[in-house]
């Protein structure tokens, strides 16, 4: 048993819907809750109906926004001002990022999961094909992706410590470092020493989806596994920074609950982290619910493209320096449009299955969700040129 696994005293299968979702389990690192408490308090007090057109116009006239201004831009009162918001967001994007648009791709190396999340294709009760790449297959996967010219990769697994232990992920990152200059991970939350280990293996940033910041709704959606423990997940970004990570990413899965409240909480979470850790690179993802295997019962609280654009513009105006990623959950037309306004990073050549980048190989596991934009890296690269922007494969140089 590894050093990290010995901390896993409570097996995931014993964390069920009877487990208090607000109580840490043995082996989970506890840090101060000052940020979490403020995020939840602000989310719970956010009243989207309290804002007027005057509040929105006042926010758009400001050079630097306060949280109340951000709240106004997310409110229904801001919808008639979407064109003005888009213009302001575009100005901020060009001011801080120029015409550049970063490209990357996600790489799923395993889809085993110990969580029971009712909305996710990987959940432990879903009857899908499970798979995991061995080191040789990870090497081939990285080589296949690198041939496209990409220099940034996001490594993902299902949330299973037993099938995808920290050391396994670390070895995958060491292999990836041979081919890529920027490496991110989107995995189960870790303790700060485990994040430090992955940073030493070459990881630059960590993305964690909180899914919803409504702790009561969170409880009903996460019925088993470590993901059920709400505060441990919410504080993951801070532990990652404590472990030496350069950057952290934030997201709510829009549509699981009141999307305006969740977008507001996501922005506040990032805002408070940046105030406490001013050196941190902050990133937003803006995922909406997508269809998954073996579940046709998902009934998301509709988040239409107009509302999604409003959220993305509000993020940009509130936190001008933050990176904003637009994923293949969205259509190619929407993605082409939003990179001209506020998004600064776009995925390409995407597969959410296991091992599908290996040339001539077959998928070893089913995908997490169904994507919308299936374009190749070259096709996305050309669309960026067509928009008058500059595709960028890497903006970091490592001195050996």
C-alpha cells in the first residue's frame, strides 16, 4: 500500500447517502473554511431579482468591479444589455490577452469511479465499459496527441483512488512532460502534500468542478463516494495552491441548480482565492449539462446559449485577467463566436473515451459524456485564424 493510500482509512463504498455530506472523513486534510463560508453565505443571499437596469449600467461604467457589480451582470436585468456586456468583455480580453487563443486537449487515462453522482456517465452504478491505460498506452496516447502540434494537455481520470492512485497519475504526468510544456489535471480532490507530489511530477494547474455550490442540492446529487463530502471538494483549489500549483480552475456544472446563483458562487470563489493567493493563475470553465450514457432522465434547469454568453461575459468583466475555457460540450458555431468575445482557451481534437488518441487503437472505456464539437486540432486552429485571432500552442518556456 502506498504512502498516500494509507491515508485512505475510510473506503469510498462506506461513504453513502447516510454520511453527513458536510463532515470531513478520516484522511481528508482540513484547512480553514474562511473562503468556503463566505462563498456559501454570498450565494445564499444572492437575489437575482434585486437588480435593476441602473445597477447594470453602473457596473458597466466601472473600471474595476466589486462583487455586487458582478451580481448585477449575472441578473435577469442584464439580459437586455448583453451587447454592451459583450463589447466590454471583448475590450477586456484584447487588453489582457491580445488576439491570442490557447489550444489544448483533454486526455482521459481511466474511467473507473467510486462516486455515485446521479448526473455523471462515470458514476459507479452506471453499466459502462471501464478502462485504464497502462504506462505504455499512456506514452502512445501522448505521442498521438503531440503529433497534432498541441503543447498543453489536461489529464483526467474517473474519481477512484484504488484504480487511479496518486502515483499512477503522477507517472502519467511524468510521461506527458516529455511531450507537453503545460500540464493540467482534472481528477479527484487531494490533500496538499499529494498536490505537491503531482506538481513535482510536472503538473502546472488543477481544475475542480464544484458542480453546484448549493450544499443541500449537492447532497441529493452525490449519494456515495468521497465526492459526497462537500467542503473537501470546495477547498480543493486552495489545497492545490498550498501544494505549489501555479494555477487553479473553477466551474459549476450549469443546469444542476439555479445557474445564476452557481455562476455567482463560482466567480466569488475564484475572486476570494485570488485575493488570498495573488500569485495564482485563475481560470474558469463554463460547462453545461450534456447527455450521458444510460441516463435519459436528466432534466437540467435550462441554460440557453444567450444565458451562457451572459455568464462568460460577466466572468471576463469581473476578473479580466482570468483564463476562460470553452469546451466541446458547446457547438462549433458558439465556440467560434465566444472566442471573439471573452474565451481565451479552446479544446480541440477531443475525445472523452479512454485511449482514443492512440493511432489505430480502439477505445478501452466508454466516454463520460457526449460532445458537440468534434473538429480536429487543425480545423479549430483554422477557425481561430478565420476569426482574425492568433492560435497559440504554448505560452511557457521551461529552462532545463
